[in-house]
């Protein structure tokens, strides 16, 4: 059975699930600070949509002002 998300895989006991590769151009980065409710919400939305959790242009720290306004 082909799983569509990590949640489906866990529910079905497929512990070696690897999601399909999704190019970063297919989902947006976030300027939310790590550890904030906003960032957690973004990660939850990505997981629910079957997207990778991380985007290379996501804001990494408070001082990461270059990515804060992308």
C-alpha cells in the first residue's frame, strides 16, 4: 500500500516510510522564528500536506534577518 503521508504510514505500521521528494519551489519558506507557535503551525501544515518539514530558506534564528522578509 502506497502511503501519502507520514501520518498514514505510522497509522499503518510502515516504519520505513520515505516521502517522495518535493522540490522547494513547490512550497513556501517561512520567516517564523524557530520554537514559536507560528513555526510549529507551519511545520504541522507541511507534515499534514505530505511536504518536507524543512525548507533551506526558512528562518533559522533571531539574527537571521536576511531570511526574515523573504
